[in-house]
């Protein structure tokens, strides 16, 4: 059975807009003067937080957390226990704390409504696979056990807590007969009955793809394979039928085009016929000619035959 420090990893976790938060960490002590540390909230679950503070705590130290979000006048106080700590940079430390009094779900809803946090939506898959890992500043790989992974990261268990822990970790697995290395960023760590658990985030999508191919649960592989199964090829007769239908459609389109062309030709012929037919009223007639000098001369039409012989006296 897992203790509280690791069972909380199965809860939903929430990424925090760190710039919107302020946190004050005060060690619980009987001493009259106790130094407090200021920092920011990085992420949280209902039973734990990851924070960045400007001081170092003893592991197992009970502390008082004052969490504030000035933009929404939010202030909350909780008691917690420091479970792990590692350097963030030259002046600050990543610190993981387990809450002695878990958050209420309504608190998470309020922070989400104010856009202070976003919930992780990637499912986490439980596995049990051997692997090797080393810290960024070490060149020695240690046997570890991979216990879960998601699109965002993974969790491994070391046999014991190791010295030299850093912010980066290299995971090594055997994939297709070759050693594949997956760089990751350490997000949290804590003791378990089996050893020392370390939760990591992938630094690239390539890491998730490698780990999925290595340790993907059988039920997930079957589901993904079914979803992306290639379509069955068409049979010979179905292909022939499709070709025939395509040919028929082509012929029909040609016939429709020919009908349109014939219609246009008939319209054009009728229009040209009307333009070239003469009008009956335009027929010309030739008037008769009359001699005005000779009164004996009769009116003669030029169409009528006339004797043009001149008599000689």
C-alpha cells in the first residue's frame, strides 16, 4: 500500500500562474525567532503543493503556508510537511510539501474561475516496467522502475534516495533492440514503501512517443490500433462498379453539353434568317416616261417594246 506522500500523485494536479501568487513559508518551531521564506506557487493538488522559495528546509520539517492571490483578494493558510527540495537556480529552491489539511474542491474552483490555475487533462497510465535513470550531473545509470506515464511526463521509483539529485534526469529504456534515452525535467520527489519516487515532465513530445512505444499498456495499444486501423481495400467488383458509374456520369455530361450546343445553333440560325429576308414594301417600280415636246407622242413604259425606227421623208 502507498503512503500519503505518493498516493496523492494519483490525484488531479493543477498548473498555476505563478506570477499571480505569493506564498510565505514559516517553519513551525518552539524558537522565539523563526525565519520565513517568500516564494511562489508552481502547482498543486488537493493534498500537496510544489513551491519555489528563497531558502532551504529540513526534510520532514512542519511548516505553515500562507498562500495569497492579490488580484482576487484570496488568502489561505495551511499546515504542511516538507517532503523534498532541490535547487532551482542560484538563489531559490523547488520544494514539495504535503498538506496536513487537504484543500477543499471549492478552493480549486475559485482559483480556476480567476484563471490562476489550469487542470492537467492528460490521462495517466499505470505500468510496471524496468528502466534506467541518471541525474543530469552524474554519468552513472541506476536501475529504476517505471510506474506510470502520461503525455506530460512519467514517474519512476529509485531503490533508495540518491545523492546529487538535480533538476534534470535522463531515462533510458530498451526500444526495438536499442537503448533509447529520454531527457526529462524533475517536478517532484518523495519516499515510498518501495524506494524513492521521482515525477518528471517530458522536455519534448518525442519523449512521450518513445515511452509509449516501450511501455504502453496492452488495452491502450489495442484501443489506439483499432482507432487508427487502415481501411479495408476495395474489392475488384466494387472498383469496377465505381468505374462504370464514373463513365456513365461522364457520358451524361457530354450529352447535356451537346444538347445545349444544338439549342444555341438553332437560335442563331433563326436570328440570321430574320436578318437576311427582304421586306415586300421595299420592291422598286420604274415610272413611265412622257414626252412633253411632241404632243402626239404617247406615254410609253420603258418595259413595253418600242419601235425606234426613224422614218425618212
